[in-house]
C-alpha cells in the first residue's frame, strides 16, 4: 500500500487529479454548510453579471438565483451521481465478468451475449430512453447510468479472469478443493482489480458527463440542482448572460479532467511494468 | 430624392406625428414565423393555435371582433336581434366569391354549421342553444334560439365558426376531402403551396370583396423549429413578423431594442389566455380552503410577471381575465404576503405533507415559472415535490386528477358563459379531460349562477350574476389564478395595421400593409 501511494504521488498528473478530487469532495460535503439557503432561492435581481456584488460573486441566473450557490450544491449531485452509479455498475459488472471468465463455456457465452446486447445500443440513447420512461429522478438517473456503463466492466473483468484462471496458484487452489466462490473472491479478483480501479475512475468521469448531458436535455431530477441543469437552463440565454452556463461548464470540465488525471496516475502506479521503471 | 433622405423623412414623420394616419400602400411580401408547424389548414377540422393563425387569412367567419370584443361585419354585413332575444337575423354580404369563383350564399352558411357540429367540438357546444337555422333567401340567415343566450353574438369569429364551401364538401367524407390539403375559403389570401417543414405560402385573393384589400401580395409562413433560430431569423431579416409565443420571453426585450422593431401585446383580447394553477380540491391539504388561500398569498405573482414574463401581462384577480365581459376587480385580494400564508397554513393544521407540483412542459419560460412557484411555496413551509413530465404525460395526469398542483393556461373566448364557467361548474367535472372542471370544485350556488347567467336578460342582469359569481369564486380559491398572459407580437415597424382586431394576427393580414 505504501508502495502504491509512493508511485501514485510520483506521477504529477495523479497528484493534480487527487488535489482536484479532494477539493471537489470537500466542496460537495462542506459547501452546503456555508450556504444554508437553498440554491433555488431567488436572492438578487435576475441576470446580475458576475463580480459585481460580493454576496453573489458569480452573478445570478434568469430568476435571480445565485450561480455560485448552484455550483456548490451542484457539486454534491454531480459527484454523488458519478460515484453511486459507478459503484452500481461495478456491483453488476464485476460478478458478471468474473463468472463468465471463470466458468467459461456456455455460461461465458450466455453472459457475454447478454452483455453485448447492452453494448450494441448507443449508451447515451439508451440512458435517455430509460430516464424518459422511468420519469426523471435521482434514482432513475443513477440506475440508467449504471445500466449503460456496466458492460465494459464485465468485459474487462472477464478478460483478466480468463488469463488468471490458468495460473498455477489458481489451479493449486482448485486442486486443494476450495469452492469456486472462494477462489474467485480470494485468489482471482484481488489480482484483477488494478485495471478495474483505473477503469472505475474514468467511469466516474463519464457518469458525471452523462448526468450533465441528461440534465442539459431537461431530464435531470427537477428537485435537485446540478451542473448539467444549470448549463441547460442557461443555454437559451447565453447571449445575454454567458456566466450562467460558463461557470458550471468549467466545473464539469475541471472535475472530469481531475478524474481522468487520477485514472492516469492510478494506471502508472498500479502497472507493475511502469512503476518499476523509476526504481 | 435619395433613399436615405426619404427614409429620414419617413422616420421623422413616424416620430413626430405617430397619430397621423398614413395611406396604405399596395404590394409587398411578408415573411412571418409559424410555430409550431400546423397539423393541417382546414380550420373546420383542426383548430390548434397555428392552424387558426394561418387559416384565419384563408377562411372567414360571419363576424369579426374589435379589441373591445364588439362584433364587426365580416361575411355578414349587418345583423339584428328580436325583442325577445331569441331570433338573430344576419344579412350576408353580396358579391362574395370562394377562391374557386363560386358565389358565397346562405346555403354555405347552413352547410358550414351542420359540418362544424360534426367536426368542431367548441362550435357544437356554442350552438347548443340554437333551435333552428333558416335561410329565407340567398343572403339572409335566421337563427332561432331555444331561450335567450347572452353570449350568442360572440360565437361567429373565424376560428370558432369558419365558413366552408358547400359545393366542395357536401356529400364527401370530411376527413379525406382533398380540399383539406388545399383549402378554399372566402378570405383575403388564397392557399398556394406548403413545403412541409419549410414554409406555407399564401397569395393575394385578387377578387376579394373589399376593394383594394388585401394590400400585400404574398405571405410566407416560415417553419423554424428551434426558438433560438427563430430569434436569429428575425435578426438577420429572414422574417419580419414574430407572432405571439414564437420566441422565448427573455428574447423579447433584446429583439424589441433592435432598430425598426415594434412590439405589441394587443390582439389576444378575444382569447384572453389566463394562467392558473389547478389545485386538487378533492384530497390532501389542498382540500382545505385555507391552504388554497395560503397558496395565493405565498406566490409572488408580480415577480413572475416582471421576471419570468419580462413585464408582459397582468396579475390576475380572479376567474375572468380583464378583457372578458362582466369582469370585476371588486373581489377579495391576495397580495404577496408570506406571513399571512404561513398563518393560514398553521390555522389549517398543515403538517408538511408532501404536495406534488406539475409544471407545464411548454418550454423554458414555464419551467422557470414552475421553479419560482415551488420556491415561493417552500418559503412558507409547504413541502413541494416537482414532477417532471412531458406535455402528453402532464395532460394525462391532470385528466386523471393525479396531481396536487398543476400549471395550465386556457383561452376564455370573450364571455364567461363561453370560456369561464366550464372550469368551475360541477357539471363540467369529467375525468379524462383537461380543459373542464379539473380541480373538482363543486358549489351549487356557483352552478346556479353560471346556469342563470348564460340565459339571463338583459345585460345588466347578467353583469350582476357574473360579478357575484366572481366574488364567491375568488373567496373560495378553487384554482390559484396567476397571470393574464400576453404574447407579444414583434414586427418590423414597416409592417402596418397588422393587429386591428381582438384575435390579432389570426385575421390581421386582411388589413396589413407594408411601408416601403
């Protein structure tokens, strides 16, 4: 573990990514404490440009709502959706991939055809359809993002498991009569985890983008403010008030960039060939 | 004289003496936006807003209505009412021809009414009090009513009762008649071509019965599906007329400031769209009158008018819009008063039960309004959950009474008997429909007042009845009235006389002319 942090901290992109992520999480967790008022509250005259009043540093939107407060609260929704939907996708994708890779044969065929079924549909289109059918709410959004993002996880895990399946220590475990579940959980998965972790960090970024795109199209949870909603609501007035879209847009950009940098850093740190080069 | 000098003089004239009437000029082509693209142009079959807007220039009714909703001659040049208010005699204009050259006569009127009874729900409803219709000669039509019906002279506008050519429709299947796609009317403009998804082209009717009219040669109704693109089309000069509702409200101030741009809110008096919140009177906290009153006090309607509608429209005082007959503002008032709302909620024993709010899925303006109302209601302690839905889904929920609060706006058609009563009388409670008494308000006194008001004579008696009804309704708050909406029409200032009647652009091109 110490080794891991060491190599993680040696990669500059990883460090920058970590700093961004920690900041974003801090904003999401503690920000709303600094802004006890709801971000939906109309606090000033509408279309107030940024940097004119210190109480609303980033200006106000079409209804006079504080853009800065919206961004703080939006961080919570965007990160939460990103993390939770990734977690759900992992919970579905990892077992599917592990079973397919470990048991092979008909089980593999069945599970992979099932996975491909999801992969053949363009993921964003599928997400839109699911949210529209289930009616937009935070739950349906998380669910639909998870549904469209688990197949790559399953395929990746399957590939890893397929290669690990033939290693001597796994065969030794089989010979000693350990149960399949035990072997998958104790012997195979821990060794297949590093690429999954890298993938997961990128999936969080994708999920944030997906949520933003859905909210942009008006398919966000109408009771929660999110960055994508702010961009979507401000889009039509962009010629009068650029700041309503630009600031949340920058927030999306930075957090997605941060997660990608972390992914890169993790890749460096977890890849044995790369990390040993530095020694 | 150079063009620039001429323009300067014209501008100076326009600025210094706006009241000076100018002589209309003949000729010119106008490009107007039509939004959304109409499903058809046969006004007797479909009556959506955009259909009326285009087809109102092709077809005509017996009467037009001034901005004050006084009847004016159109295909009928005069009319008289018998002393018992049961017989209405219309004298038709002579020398009127259909676009295919056949003369327009009383037979066409009789046929149109028979056809509309089958194809036009509102016309059928308007004609319920009619006992028989006769044509003693080719240019006279006599309506005999079962009993006096006060608003009768208000049902002859082109969208409510368009005249249809008998010789083309009699004995045919109305739905599949080929003339539905190339409508033939008596109006100032004739249908020429329709490139689906692109434009509808109308050309001048050279044989129009009012000599010299119409002044314009052609009208192109441009179909542009995106709101932002419609604003741009105006800015770049592709279109000269943006009828009400064709651009988003927040674009209106910007477009209004452009050079040579005129904006008017007139031309909607006949429809008087009134926006309100359906409040479900049947169940939950809103079954309590005090909670409904609290909703009225909690919502900052001036904010909605000034910010969301950019100052257009008027705060509603009650069930009738102010242009509707017998409107009175002598009713209980509900100013923005959150403290009072809180007190009323407390008195009613509201404990934070969840209340579902359905915004109207008609675009950005309505979405923002939904958010503002939600915030207003939350500020006084109501627990509001917004339900996201599309237009069809929203209609279904409202029709099934599966809501607590829902946005809507309805046309009122000039008279409380035509457009107001339907939302409050208990006989209009019918599941599955979205324009009737959706809130489930039931008050025998109101039922009686609206029943009496429709048939009472004389006018002063009706006035008394409807004023009483308004007072009772405003006290009971069956729905929360928000705003009298105004849909501004934006035009280049060189387009003159476009809006002269109570239905505005819908029949306005008859008188419009282009100052070149």
